[in-house]
């Protein structure tokens, strides 16, 4: 499960948008069998699943579920994280066509839990297998609404061989050092760095995370309480991050690239570094098995840090007509067998209590921080309106990348958006 927050998956696509009625009807038609109202009422011989992870990642897991549950007809559809998934899920929830099992994420957990769209899992006999931090992320008023089986760290994944060409020996410890590394790569004719811009970028999240760390973890709560603001806390990190574009180290065309396109460029050896999460490592290694890879934390002015979060969780549609089959699917997905198969596909830092993964050495730099919860993702710690603010942030950052805005305007724009969402 990933993303990204995390996300997490940290392969992030379209902006959150309203969908016209024709699109809703088309989506519902295309997803025959993926509706909470599909099949005979109360039947438990079928279950639909809207997956956050792609088919290549989930196929071995779901094949095993079908093998162990041959009487259950499993119907799967696949979404594209982050905003594309969230937007489509919300459309299906609103139209009564949501799958029996879907994904609850950092970006949409408030809306899902407050709206009563997911079933309470706290009484399930297997819930004790979920890590305490994972349960806490998707808990409201003592009820657990998502079964997350992993946490993820996000940083800079790099091609060791390409960096060696410019004399790289140790990860940079400051943002200026990172920019210098990017410049050396560019001067050597090597594309230095890409990251998806269709959600809050990993590098920016980590830079803001350093601000949050300095506040003792209270930064977002203080913003919501009016004790500080986005302008006071985000402007500095945004100024640093924007230098990637103002100094010509990253082309503004990156704003038009999808996460999958960026990953493909990296897999082909066309770019030296990308920002991504631990969940991406497995598929990248399969596509580029001979690539010499490692992760580094994002360097800032006051140290290094990781983006990251508890991974998205499996949720059961509160209006499912196939409750027993849905429960069987989620129980399997968090089981030792299910998690082990998933971990093999995604190199995930899984956290369930009955399985300890053997993790790839490329993840070694981040593992202690991830297991200690020393990471940050804004969408997780924003107290309310995560989805709306994430969408607004992406829109404002796109303008910044294109040179149509400034760090100060982005930060003040977030303050204005939050004020409007709070009815001020």
C-alpha cells in the first residue's frame, strides 16, 4: 500500500476536480461489478476492490487470495494515485458505485472517516496485527477505519554510477550542496533530478518537515489555530525548493510529466536522481536490475530529513452488500502471506506484527527513521481539509514551476485557501 501519503503512491497524477454527470455514468458503466450495489443483495460470493497499487504490484497478492478463496469472485479496478485516485473514489462514493474494498489515504482520511464512508474495523479479530502507529493514523473516536500494513520513507533515489562520474562520494548535507551536485551533473551532460509535481513533492515535504521538527511537531496544529501561518513556515522551504527551477537545474517541463514517466526516465538511465518513496524501489529494480541504486535523505539548511508516512490503508465500504467477502479480502491483505507477497513486489517497509521483512540494502539509510516515525508528510498532519489543501498546493506549485508565481505567493495562497475552508 503506498504513498505517499504514502503516499506515498508517492506515482501521482491529476488534480482534484468535480466530475460531470456524464463522466460519473461512464465510470459506473465501465466498472460493472465494482459497485457496492452490484450482485445480489447480501451475497458473499463476490467482492470488488479498487486498488491504489498497479496491477503488476498486486497481481501475485490477489492471485493468492483467489487461490485460497476459490468461491469468491474478485473484481479489481486500478486507480492512479494520488489525486486521480481520490477524485475517482469520491465520485464513486457519491454515485453509490464505490468498490467493496478501497484505499483510505492521508489525503482523504478526514473526508472518509467524517463522512461515514468506511466500516469500523476495530472489532476485527486480526486488528491487533496492525502496528499501533498505523492504527492511530486511521483512527477517529476510538474506531479504526483503515488497515495499513506498511510505512514508507521518501527521499532521493540515485543512480550511483551516474553520480560517480562527477566525483560523488557522500550524500550532500545541505540544500546548497544538493544544488551544487545537480549543477555538476548538468555540466557533465547528465540530467540531474526529476520529481513528480502532481502532488506535494517529496523534497519539498522533507524541507517543510525540518520546519515541523524545529517546532516540536506542532507546526500544523499551530497554523490551524492561528498561532503561525503558511507564510511564516513554508516560505523558506519554498524559496530553497524553487531554486531547482530558477537556477535551471530542473526544466519546468517536469510539471507536465507523470510519476510513471519520471520513473521510466530514471529506469532508462536518462536521469541521475529522482525523489520517490521506498515503495517504488521494487518495481524500479525489476525494470533496471543492473542499476546500482541508493537512497539519500533530503538535505536542508538545518540537517537532513525524510518525507514519509504510514502507508494508505485498506478500507471496507460502509455500504458494501458483500461484508463477509470484503472482510475476508482485507483479512488476507494484512495476513502474513498477503503482506509477504506484497513486500516482495514493492520492497515495502512493512510493519505488521507477524512478519518482519528482509529489506533491500538500498533502503538502509531510511529504515531507522521510518520505523521511529521520524518523517513528515503535510497531508498527514494537516488537521482538516487535507484533500482540498493538497489540490490547492499542487496548483500553486505548478504556477511556481512555470515562473508564474513566487514562493511568497504560494505560501500566502495556502493561508488564503485555509481561511476560506475554515469559513473566515
